[in-house]
C-alpha cells in the first residue's frame, strides 16, 4: 500500500473550504500513486477554534461525511480525516472517519485521551479503542493525536493485528519530541507502521510542529515532513519487515497477567 499524508493548516472555521481542500488533496494523492490519504486532526473545522468546533460538528453520516465519501469514491482513494462529531446525548467528540476507495464508511473513531482543558471543555472522550479494519490487504487501526502517546493504546491495536496505525494529529511546536521520538518508538515496540499526519503553521495562538512522520516496524523513519504545508508519501511494505518482527517478538513475549496486576 502507498499512503499520502497531507500536512496543512486548513482554513479554521470554514468547513466548505476544507472539504474543497480535501477533494484537491485526494486528487494529488491519487496522482502520486497513493491508496490512502490521511488528513490531520479536526481537519474539517479547524482544531484551535474553541467552542466553534462544537457548533460546526456534524453527525458521522451528515452532509460533510457524505461529501468526503463521494470524494473518496470519485478519486478511488481511501481517506481518513479528522472532524467534530455530534454524538448521542448532546456529546461532541474529536473524531476521525475512514472511508475506503469506493466511498464506503469503514469506521468513525472517537479520541479516547483528551489533551488539556481546551479539549475537555468542548469534547467528551471516546471509550473504545476499536479494532483494526481491513483495507487494501492490510489491517489498519486509527488513533487521534494524544492517543498515540499512550503505549497501551498503540499496543491494543497492535495486539489485534494492526499492520498500520494512522494518527491524525494537531501537535504543537512545544511538543515536537512526540513526532521526533515517540512515533518511531511506538512503531518499533509494536512491530507495525505508524503514519502520523500533523497540522502546520499557526492557528490563532497555537503554533504547530509540522513534522508529519511515517515510521516503520524497526523504528526507522520512512518519511518526515518539514514545518510547512506538504504532501508526504510512503510505501507500506509489510513483508519487507517480517524479519524485524521475528527478531523483536515483543507481542509474542508479553505477559499481560503481570501488567493487569499493576493497574
């Protein structure tokens, strides 16, 4: 599988402009040979926009979702995009939806680990890490930004067979070590690929790190963006890393009964 990560600022507060940008990015990604396009956290509305994110959130099958599915179908490319989701009981979630290249909904994941008071003021946490989904012959898992900083979250998806974990993100410049150090470490300790698609530039008072990263199962960095807007490509070749998994069989050698007792 070939993947594309679109590192961008987007247009904060303008869903229409961001859907148009997603459609253009899908065309570019497909022209570059990609099977999957990954967009940043809260791509459709903007991330650092306060309670406006609540106002712009839609249901997982709303108009924006239908238009994103149509873009995926038209360009024959799977798309993972971040957005606000209106859920049951008036709750709002920081979510990411995956649609395949035929425009079919595969999953909507709700961020389980909220970062800071700004997120907790607007969003409710999701309560399900989900399972990997089949896509183009691979098992693909989804997390959102801060989730990937918790070893347990990544390990849960890897233990269920994830080959690739995709992470739409909104990582600030002050925490760039996450992309630099933690993303490759999570890939190495779980024997899987991790694609971390971050925002860039500035949104109100928040400066983003950029540094979107694709890390391989041996911890090597296959692709990394700079600070500016960029379309990043990488090839996900699972068989090429079978030897790495055999040499570091962390998943097989775990002792979960000990870890549960430590909680």
